[in-house]
């Protein structure tokens, strides 16, 4: 048996969190609140004592370069990854002390995870809706409406395994919306999605926030975040380095992109070097 | 360029060893030494066949043919076992097809599997090289046999690579896997035929007389033809072998050129799903169980990865007792199939890879978690019950063994329910990742988790046997004291099984809720393979 064969399930206890009901009371009005959220992999911190407040009804963008810790943070928020420390309050419920109540209040669209591939889109929605305890006829009506709005009618009874990337994002979004959650947590929802599907997804998300829902979504496409979000948090090296209303974070910079480059300390490609590039005679 | 391919393959072959340290490395080396000692034993056994030339020729002729078929079919069943021979990985490199082909041939000859084949073939060469003067010819023939195996195998796998890149193609590979299993069962049934003591020897000779005209058969018979001065026949054998090698090389080059310049169709979809009319709702244990079992029932037939094992074990459960037990008592041999039926409830959380996140979001309390466990369990228990009933009925009728039926039913149901219970609990206690690329029906674990997979598999067999013990005790009494005790087995087996399942479902649900994120991390590794 190799070392990786050793039981990784030994750490069964929930991490101890500071505070109790006081914290939940103190974040009333916030759809999502993170306090001291921390996660390390092999001793290297991926998310480092993150504090964040997401106001109810906001369209909140979590931006950062690849490896900044966005997906790790969202995984801990959605209950897919156990934090080393810290607390996550979603719609007034602590995710790690009352996961059942918290997960009933959230809709999730993760990035790069599989679905139940051998079910068709309608079957997937029907299954997940009924598993959440929603009556079959209600699930059926909502699923049909979501499929129409998300332009998935043409897929018919095609298996999810045969869906394109855009279709997969849309059916996952439909599954996330099916139980009408208070908060939507979306990890790179428009990554590798065609423009038509992207427009449809954006419209649905707008309608959702107009109805009072809160959207938290991660992205590394600044123009997208600037065009969609009311609030934004910039993440780098596992920490939140700026957060607030979009205009506030952007400050005096010409665009969010420029502000982001300044905040994360990145610079454009320097002059000089690469003189050989483009000179190949082969 | 050949050197580059050879060094690339050598690094890949030795990477596992280089990546390990200490005791793990020591065990790996010990394992390899044991394997090579075992191979040495086979080689020695083959080489000693030179004392029995009448036996050596038909046996090695058949062996050569089986070896070639094995080489050709293995990549179809388990495509991707050797990434250095997947042409798609070289498509963007500025290489001429001829250079690539020679490089790939070199890669194919380096590795544990080809070396093992070389060692065994050396033993065959010694057996065929009678007298010693024709040994060089026998060695040449053995080398040509290895080349033929490699070239034909690569030609077939390259031709199939486009097909195997699509999900539908891989589903087809699973069907081929089932076919091979059925052929194997048929083969075992034929050679086990007790009616004629010489069936095995006579059968092999008859088969070999036909096979000698095939390329591998021609290579096996060539040394003997030279030794006995049958020059015309020897020339014909040489032509058959060389022509086959040339044709296989040509086929490979054509397939390689095509695979490097065309994009396989990956849009070929499956048959669309039918309309689903399930109306169960996940409220309470019973409701959740019905919802989960409803999905499992659909997938049981729709997903080849779930369907094929059931078809295999249905055949195994009915046929296997005929092979291992003569006369009365064969009904009890159905127990093995019963345990395998129960095993189908195994690794519940790993089947869908990272798709488990959908359940992590929806199955969040103890009631639903228990419902899910029972839903998966019932999907194994219901078809398992049918398989057991049919298998025992077939054995009882064929062997006229009705008195043992109640006892056998008791043991089988106890074993199946015990295996289901152990499978449920081990799903949460010892989950493992299942390769989600579905390249092979037989690839059930991912690198680094083979130990977990083996432990979980053995654990559920042990669980099945343990729960069947009360029924087994009653069976012993029925066989030694009074057949009426068999009826007690019929009560004890299912009773112990149901109790085990109720307890296991509670323990599994608790363990799942405590460890769901860790289970998710373990099983998500299947996405990468």
C-alpha cells in the first residue's frame, strides 16, 4: 500500500470556530459573511484568514488571478471543502454547523465538476428537485420553465454527457435555481461559454437579482465583472485585498482591469527580451 | 529519434519506482522480483516441454495464437493503458509518419508487459529448438512473434483510437469485454468437460493443426519444419509469417497517417433518454430511497459500466456452479454469485466521480443520507434476488437437488444482504475513485488508490461471508443431522442479512455525513483518469 493509500478520512471532527450565535446576529442583512476563513494544502495557505461581507440583493464578483484562492473559497462556502478555520454564514445560517439549512438556501454552480452524466437534462432536474423534497408536479413545472428560459428545449432528452460546455453550465444553473435559493454561488459561470449562452445566463442572473436574490460569482474576466456586478472583491495569494462597491474598488483607475493590475501588483510585459520571437526562418 | 522515444518510455516505466521512497519502494521491488520469479517458473516449465516434442508443438502453437489475440484485444478493452502509443499525443509534433512509427514500435517494446512476453517467449523458443542446432531459428521465430504481436496490436488500436476517443466507442469496448468474458466461460466449460478424459489433449492437437496455417502458428512450427527437412512447408510458413508482419506494418502505417490527419467525431451521441415519470419525493427515508433507487434503476440499464457487470455476474452465478461442483450440492456454489450481486452496491459515493457534489448539496441530513444508502442497496438487492432465484432453480433442476434448495436460498440471501451491508458501510469508510473516462470495464481503480480498492473489495466479500455464517451453521446441521434444518437456514440467512443492512445503513449515513467532504476529495480523483 502506498502512502496515498493511507486513510485520508482520519480528520473527521469539524474544525472549531470562534464565536457562536453572536456572529450570525451581527451579519443580518448580509447574504454571505466569511470570518477568518482559512485553508492550507501541504502547509501552503490557499485561503488565508479571509473576511468578507456580501450584501443581500447584490451582484457580487469575486475576482483574482489563477491560483488566487477563489475556487477554494467558494468550495468552503458551498460545503464541498472543509475549512481549517473560520466561519461561513449563508443567509443567516452557519454552513458548517447546520449544513442542511444552509444548503437549502444556496444554489451552486461549481467549475469543472461532473454531473450525473447519463441522465438527460429534464431527468437531472427532476431527480434533484424531488431529492430536495419538492413535489413532482412543482419540479416538473419549474424544470420546464427553466429549460425554456435557458434555451435548452432543443436538447430534448439528450444525455448530459453529450452536452456542450455552454449547455452544461445552463443545466447546472437550472439545477441551482430549481429550489429558489436565497443565494447563488457560481464559480466561473461563463468560462468557455459561447456568446449566445453567456447572454442567456447573464439575463437569467439579472432577473434573479432583480427579484431579491444574491449572486456571488468568481471570474478572472474583468470586463465581465465590470459589466455585471454591483460589488466586487479582489483576491490574490489567498487574501482579499480590496472589497466593496464596484466604483469604490475601481477608484480613479480607467477600468476595473487597470485597478486590478494595480491591486495585485502585476505589470505589463516589459520592453526588451524575446528578440528572437518571430525571426524564425524554418 | 528512436532514442528519444526509448528514453521517454523508460522514464515513464520507471517513474512509479522513482516517485516512491522507503518501505513502499522496497515492496515494489519485492513485488517485481516475485513477479519475475513467477515468470521464470513459467519460462522454465515451457522450456522443459522440449523433452516432450509431441506436446510442445501443439501447446506452443496454441499459446502463440492466444498471445496474439490477447495483444490485439487488450487495447480495445483497456485503451489508454500505454499513453506512449496513443497517436493523438504525437499529432502536433513535426514528425514524419515513418519516423513516428519506428519510434512507437521502440516504445511498445519497452515496458513490463513486453519484457514479460519476451521472457516467456524465450522459454517457448527453447522448447521449440529441438535439436539445439535450430535454437537460433526458434529464437528468431519468438522475436518475430513478439514483433507481430506488437505491430498488429498497435495497428488495431490506432485504427480504433478515433472510435475509442468517443464515449460511444468506449461503451463498445465494454461490450467486447463482456464478449471476452463469455468466451472465457465457454472455454472453461469445454475444457472441463468430464465426459472424455482426453478432451483437453485431443482438442489442443486438433486446434493446433488448424492454427499452424496462421501467422503465429507458422512461427511456432517453423523450427520443427526446418529440423525435419520439410523445406517447402517451412518456406510456406516463413512466407505466411513475413507476409502477416508486412501487412500488419502497412496497416499500422495507414492507420497512423489517418489518425494524425483526421479529427475523430466526438459528437456521436448516445440514444436519447426515454421520458421519466418518477413521482417519488425525497421526504423521509422511504421517499429518498425511492427517488435514489428510481435513478439507479434507470442507470442500471442505460449505463454500460453498471449494465455489463450485471450481465457478467448473471452468467457467472448460473454457469459457475456447473464448472466447480459435480452432482448434488452445486446449489450452494451460487453463494459466490450472490456475494458478487451484493458487491454491486459497493463504492456508492465513487461511481459518479466529482458528480457526488450534486448529492452533497441535496442529501444533507441523516434521514436523506439513510434513504440514499437504502436506495442504492435496493438497486443491488432486487436484481440480485432474481439472479439467485434463477441460478438456484437451474441448479436444482439440473442436478435434481431439491432438498438443498431452502438451505441454499438461506445462505445465498444471507451472503448477498451481508455483502450489500458491507458494501454500503465500506462506501463511506473506505471510498475509492473510479476512473470516469470509462476506458475499460476492468479498470476499477486509479493510480495511488489500488490498495484502497483491493481492501474495499475484500472487505465486502468478508462481510458477506460473516453475515451468512448463521445460515451456514444451519446448513451444516441440515447436511449432517436432518435436512429440515435447511428451513432454519432459510429463515436465518435473510434475517441476519436484513438486520445487518439496517445497522449498516445507519452507520453508513453517519459516516457519510461526518466525512462527506473527505469522501468527495477521494472520489473526485476519478475525474482525472
